C-alpha cells in the first residue's frame, strides 16, 4: 500500500517544466502574499452558530472548510512534487498547528493534526474531528506522533538534516507507507494552517517545510477593528478584518493558482451564510 493515493499529472506547461527545473527543492522557491478579509459576516455567523448549537465554532474551523473547497476548485494546487513531476492528490487534507506547553516554562513544542476529506465534511463534522485530534495530540496519546517524537529525541543534532532528507525521500520521492516503522501516513496533508491570531499577531509568513512536501502554508492573523472603504457607498466605515498570509511553492503553484484559491476563500469567508452550513433552528 502506498503512503499517498496519487495520480500523476502529465499535461504540464512548458513554463511549469522550466519552474521545476529552475529550483531543486523547497528551500528556495517560496512566494509570499497576503489578502485582507472582511470578517464582519464571519463573526456574525460564528455567533449565530454558537447560539444555535452550543458548540465553539472558530475562525480556524471556517478556514478549514474554505481552503478545502478552494483546493477542490483548483485541483492543480492539491499536489506534490516527486522526481520533478507533479502528482495530484486524490484527497484533501488540512493540517492545523497545535501549540504544546506541557514540557515546562519556555519550552513550546509545535505539533498538529490533519483532517482528511474536509471538502466533504459539515462544520459539525469538522468541529468534532478537530476537537478529537487536538485533544489526542495535547494529551500525547497519538501513537504515531509520539513514536516520531521519541525517534527525534534519539537522533544526534549533526544527523537531523540527513535524517529528515532521508525521511522525505522515502515517504515522498519513493511514496512508501512507513507506518510499520512508526512514521505516520501522510501526516501533513495538502495545506498547513497556523492561527497566529491566537498569539496576538496580525500578520506573519510561515516558511515552507521541505520534508513535508506541503506546497501551501497559511497564517491567519487576529481579527481586528479597522476603518475601510465601503465598496458600494465609498464611505469610510468601521469593519472587522483579518490578514490571511500565504507561502507557496512556486515550482508548481503560481499567481494563477493563488488567485483562484483566494477567490474561493474570500467568497466563503466573506459570505458565510450563503456558503457554509445553514444555522440549525433552535
């Protein structure tokens, strides 16, 4: 059984071949961009959902669904690069970073969990699975994750780079399922999301993680009050806004893909009552 369920994409453009040949790996092809989202309706939707269900819906849950639908609308961005060939994923996985602070003061460990098939999940499903994943990770009860963490603790610092490159080679280049060796199957999914707003930050760019093979990373900033120009009246009005900053791998994702992804995300986040689940009636 392979590590990832993939279909090789054969019809790539000449520019894509040049881009793949220009950069050898994910250490150098980072492209950065930020879009500002109006969050007034998203905040209103979250309040209505919480009031109707009693469940703690957050911006992160909405983003999980929105980015999954964006990847579904732009399948060329839901891909990995193997042997300088683009392979499209058959499934959409959304990775969330989780801060771990149980090892003592000043020791913050970033871990995370991945939700799979998010494009086909309801918000209730996303909430349930997200809460379960976070609880398991923070309780350190994820066997594969804990085995991986213990393995890293035993590796000498001078061998860390070589070890991660070897792991990436086996799981991505060769596409081997190494669960028998304690390595989680497809641990990072299609896209990574980190909520820097929970840390009080408005904007930041997350670096590509070469050994993960994930070509898109998003950083969601804090929702803030800001004066904006109303598109209809042209008047300056108060609004809730959020910066969503992206880092992507330019070897096979470019401005065309980014624009398509951004359009779908903006539609879902700025018009949530139209796109997300209907608010349950109380």
